C-alpha cells in the first residue's frame, strides 16, 4: 500500500510519534539475524511486487529500474541526495554503473596539519575522521570513497599502533583511494611498502636474520588467500622473502617505505607455495596471485559487503574466473558484480546492513546536512565503527554483526541529534519513496501515517529498520 502524505491524511489521525515507538519497531524481532532482516518486523507493502523467500518475506521491488538504481546507490555510494538520485534515475541503471566505474577518483583536499605531522606535530584523530567524513559528503565520486572505506576495513591499520606523530595513517588513506579501482597486484605491492602497514604489522622491523612473521601471515590469511590455503612453512618462507623493508625516516617527504638490501634475507633459495627459488617482494605477490584461492577470497569479501550473504558457489566461481582473466582488475570485477543478474535478484533486496559510517553519511546526505558531519565523528563509537581505528587486523564486522540493542539505540540517538541540529528540515513528503522505495513494514507505515510534520516523518524514515539496510 502507498504511504499517505501530509496532505491526504485526516487531521484526526495525525499525532506525534514517540522515540520509544520507533525503537520498539526496530527491536521487535530481538537481536542478531532476526533483528536486522529487518529486525524481525513483518512483511512490507509494495504494489505489484513478487515476494521473496527471505526470513522477513520482504517483497522485492527490484523488477523496476528505479528500485535497482536506488539499491545501487545505497550499496556503492552512501545513498544519495535528492539531486544525485534524480540524476541516476534519469541516466538509468546501466549508465549510472558506467559513470561510477569510469570516473577517476576525485582527490580530497589536503588534510589540515598533515605537513606539520611530517615534522613531528601530531594529527588529531577527530580532525582526521572529520576530514574523511566531510569528503564522503562532498566528493563527486562517492563510489571511490565507498571502495576506499571497504579497503580500509580489508587492508587494516589503526592510528593507535601507527601513531599520529607522523602522517602515515593519512597517507595510507590516500594510497588506498589511488588503488581502490586499480589492479590487485599493484595494490598489494603498495600495501606491503605502506609506512603505516610496515609499523602496524611489524614488517618494518623484519630482517633476514630475524624475520617477523606477522605481515606474511596476515597477507595470506586475511588479505588475499584466506585460512587453510597455506602452511606454516609458507608463512616462514614469505617472512624471509619480505624482510628488508623499513619505515621512512621521521620528517621524510616520502610516502612509501624503504627497502634496504642489507637487511634482506641472504640465505639462498626458499620454498613458498610449492615453488622453490629466490623470492623478493614482487615474487611473493606473484605467487599469491597464482593461487586460485586468492580471486575467490577477494570476490567473497566484496560480495558480502556489496551484494549478498552466502552467494552461490557457481556465482563466486564465475566472478573469480573473470577476475583472474582480467589480470586482477578490480574495476572489471566490480563491473561484473554490479551488472550481474544476481546483484539485482529479488532475494538481495535489503539483504545487507549498512555499516555505521554508511548509515550516518546516507542520513546526512538525505537531509542535506554536510555541516553536521561532526555528529558522524561523535556517533561512530557507540555504533562500533570509528574511522582509522579498526578493531583488529581482521577488519570491521559485517552485516548482522553491526546490530545489537545498544547499537540500534546509538543509531536512533544519531538521528535525534541530526534532526535537532537542523534549523529547518527539508520537505518529507518524498522521503519514504526516495530512501525506502515506499516499501515498508506495516509497523513503519503506521508510524509514517501518524506523523504530524516533516521533522517527525524524517525521524521515522531515518530511524526505521528499513533505512538500516542496503
């Protein structure tokens, strides 16, 4: 059924919605998987849509072009402002995918104080976080920022170990953006020599006489191949082959680490991933890329964040085969994902959960409030995602792991703060259509139909369980 507008609602049915009611809808199904698909509430209403077989029986509207465009923007562009959505709807799905993929990543403004950090003056982490949130909101290439965020959670480092007395964690963000849509080999070479990574996983302290195995292990287990596809002997061999890198000197203008042959392994041939010979950094990367598991692992990680949980093996294998044939072109892989039939199949609708950053940036864009970006810096901790502070080398959680009673409360509190920070709110009559495709549960529809003004309707839309999904 369609959601009533302010103009068509009888005055007798207009009332103020309470924050408790929205929380009640959001938590109706309990925690965990049931809490987010979507948070256990009932089937949505949508005209002329076929039901899916998901646990919440969402009725998918993805048979229509506009719903496919909206889902695309939620998943790869932090949602959309009304103007961005209008442009994408006018262009259509195929042209929008092409534009997102082919537009080179825009370069963000220089972080204030970064030059001083190179001289030993510490960067403030809140300033760094706000710098990136501001750019997510302002960039003309949001797809590049979404992919930079993905790689930030894949090739992880955190400011706590790397430190803020150097600009290295900031440099890493620039490097990840540069390679986000490039080829995996070049990216892995850049990751290995990145100063923040050299410190975070201790490769900068590794020598041929005393190899440190931290980076070699995580390079294979968490960055490329996945567990079970290498041995402890491979970890030790790669540690020897990768030894010799060191951090730049304090105050250096260089943005990459330095390879010192005097610190490298000089013990002769090694055996790595079944091959025996003399290995350097590039040879290690080449050997990893030669393993079938590498393409499969990267595909699975991307699908879990962009497309679906538990993809069919045939789908994964098809994408992985294309990834290898393209010589590990990330742009080609993303093209294959976004243009695949599976990406827009009915069961994918609202099958993923927005990370806290995705949720907050989408909300800020929806109400055109980039000047309130500080709220996203402050709100990340309560939701479980502080930029540049990834919890461990395994990266950020994904999907259902983002949701608990506490984090849902933090999301609702963020919406409250956002709307309270607006001097005036935009008209809300189109908000359910623009951001929810007007596909909502009966509980959400009841709240929307009872809202008495724009501010209340925006609160319901942004705090709704439906808005938490992508």
